[in-house]
């Protein structure tokens, strides 16, 4: 297992992973798969300020994780939103934990203290959305800090969205 920084050459494989979640699940509330150009632009924009990492096994990218701005206002500069996607058929190998642990270490080194995850939450679990992401984040030390009710509509169903939070560093008076 190898974790490294993303490169722009990884974009097609990452888009392959992400496309499954757009087309088959309500894990992302995005309706349309981004174009390869748009996806590359997202990578460039995020890597300008935040870590964006991939996990490889035998030279094949199995998943990726990144952080991005939690909110644009300056007072939020010690907080970040985190995102993770694994190949839909590679769960249960510890890849998610490895990616998040590496991402958290890098964010802490940057002076980030609060992490937030925005997670689709089923009103009732179905074939497009379970509570697995919430359970994964809980297992990684996140706690639920908010619920938005029926705020996402995909596949002719309403879904809730939850926010989960993890504090990874002390809150110094002069960070």
C-alpha cells in the first residue's frame, strides 16, 4: 500500500471512481458526472492550498481523499472539510482509515484543528444510500453535529444530509 500526493495524471482514474458514486448512489448529491476537464480543474484548485492524496495497491489507485475550504471567511481558516472516495468494490481493506489518518496528519501540520464531513443520510436506507459513511466517520472519531432534513433530492427520493466533526488539534489562543 502506498499513499502519495495526487498528480494531474491521476485524474482519469479518480474520475472513474467518482463516476460510480454519481451515477449509482446518493453518496454524492451531484447529478452529472463532471467532464474530465472540470475534474482536473477541481484537482488543481484544491491542491493549490490543501492536501489531495491517493492510495495505491500494486500500482493501482484504490481510493483518494482530500480536504478543502470549509468556508471562505477568514475566521474559518483553521477548519477544513474532508472528502474520501474508494473504488466501489474495494471496501474492507483498511484503505479508508489509511487515507484519513494520512490526511489528518497533513492537515494538523498545516494548523487545521477542526475537520468536517458532509454526508448524505438516508431517511430509510435503500440501494443508493446506506449509513456506512456515517458509521465509518464515527469509527474514525467524528461526531454528528448537525442534520439538514430532506435537503437533497436524487433518484426520485429525498435525503437528509448530516455534518460530522472531528477535532484534531488544540485550540490555541494565538494559532
